[in-house]
C-alpha cells in the first residue's frame, strides 16, 4: 500500500513526490535509501518458503525493496491496482506477451510500434512458439475489427506510436477486445501517465518504458506493467522470477528519483514540442510534421479526447530534400543531439532513412526518410533557432 496515506485523491504532482517514499526507519533519512542487496535474511524456519514466491523480500530476482517503492509510486500515478517493474521496457513488453499468449493464440498488434515489439510479435513469437500475429492500422477501427479471429487473445497498441506518432482510440479498441474475450495492452511510453491513463480508458494493461520520460535523465533502464493484481501477479511470477527480468536496485532508485519531477518535465516537454511542431509546420523546407497536438494532424481529434494534459514531447518530420541533405542537416545541429532514445532532459534526433525495413507499414509521407525528434528541456526558442540555423547551413533556408 502507498505510504504517508498518499492516495489517488491527491494531485498528480503530490503523488509524484510522495508516492512510495517515507522516512527510513533505521536512519531517519527522509529519502528511501538504495538497498544494494541480492539476498535478504531468512526466518528461523525457512523450509515452508516458496523459493519462486514474490510476496516479500527474499532474493532480488523475486523482488527487492527499491523495486517495491517504485511500484507503489507508479501505481499511484496511473491509478491502477498493481504494478510490476522490470529491467527494461522490452522486458515489460516481453512479460506481457509471455504471460498473455500461448502456442496457437492470435494477437492483433499496431503496425507502427517500437522495433522490439515488431521483432517479438512479427518474427520471434510466430517462428519460435506458433503465436500468430496480425499487424493492423490501429487508428482504423474497421481494420482492428476485421483482424479479430476466434483465437485472438490480445490486442496490443502503441499510442502515440513510435516512430510515426499515429494515434489509436483506446476506448473503442478496449470495447472491441472485451467483446471478443481478448485483453488490451497499451504501450504508453510516448504519453507517460501525466498525459494519458490507458487503464482509465478501458485497457487491461499499460506498459511504460521507464527509461524514457518517467526516468527523464537518460541514465537508467527500466520498464513497468500496470493493471489489476491477478494479471500483474502472473507477469511478476513469469517475467521477473522465471525469465529473470528483474530491475537492479540502483536503476529502480534512479527512476524513483527521476519520477518526482515528471509533472514539471512533461509540462515543459508538452509546451516546447507544441511550439516546435508549429514552427516546423510553417517552414517550406519541411515536407510533413506528425504531432498529435497540431489541429491538422490526423490523430488530433482522438488524442484530444483521451489525453489529460498535453500531447507529449516527441514528434516526427521530414524535409523536402534528399538522403544526404537530411544527414547534413543533423550534422549542423548544435543544441539537439543525434542519438536514439527519447524523454531525456536534452533534445535528441534520429534520422530514419528510406531503407527502414518497416517502411511499407508507415504512412506514405514517411517513405522518403524522416526524423524522430525528442524535444528536451532546453528553451524552446533555442531549439527552434538551432533548427533554423541547421536548415540554413544545409542550404535549405
């Protein structure tokens, strides 16, 4: 249970600060310490212990103190019954798929997702375990309905999606899933709980790559799955204990620290990304901009109906230029860093070229190469100036 009597009745920022935290009983420190232990003291008679159990501190692969504190905080922020924290976002995704699907089952998956999701659901699970997958445009409800089969057990969507920012209607897809006795899992990484709460919209499971916005500092890996306790217990037992996807105490502590400032950071990410997307949309050198906060964006109406505070800090755009000019543009950037990942304090950009293997799944405007830009916490005006000078030095302004 959450400490300090902090409940969902408190505001998001209060929950971010106090959730999972209380004074350390041994030292009186008002911040939870890092418990760098892989094993915990056994009782007088340990013979009745379930060595694969997760109910208390036994062995860190079964769950540790710092992990438990972080799980309390995240469940409070999402308004869910339970949470399991794992080593990475991909470990969280794998845990969902491993726990919810078996050989012969069928899953419906967004056609625009994180590359590891694509690998797992389009290649590895079908090839190794006979789990069949249909990739669909999950922004099109008719396509989602048409993909359902008698053995469909899971619908998994990403919204906004990586890297196209495609938006899917969580409420309607939850209704489709439940009408067909399937579960709905939602990768919420681009939105974070500050902007979107999938479980409140009908999803059974929410997945977060804690590496991104929730940590926010680019210095730790982690993933989380949130939902009802029976489902989370199943994922905890299978993905954490038996597959070994446990998070390290230090990473759990780092993410716990980072999550405190999530509402402040997301407010800045939202505001700056909106300004930058608007700027880019008005530049003749820019071929397209994908950002749900723009009224011209195809997903704007749905995004507006299911977001709480804003549209996130990540956008995609392409230039009216050839392959080399896209690369030259990045080489001239001085504030924005060319690197993968997103949700960091610094702005990050990655160029996805025409040879992307999933090109056939992307909307047509993405086919000639594009950028994914994660807007950081720098002054928006400095980021815009950096883009402007890079366009000019590339000969595009």
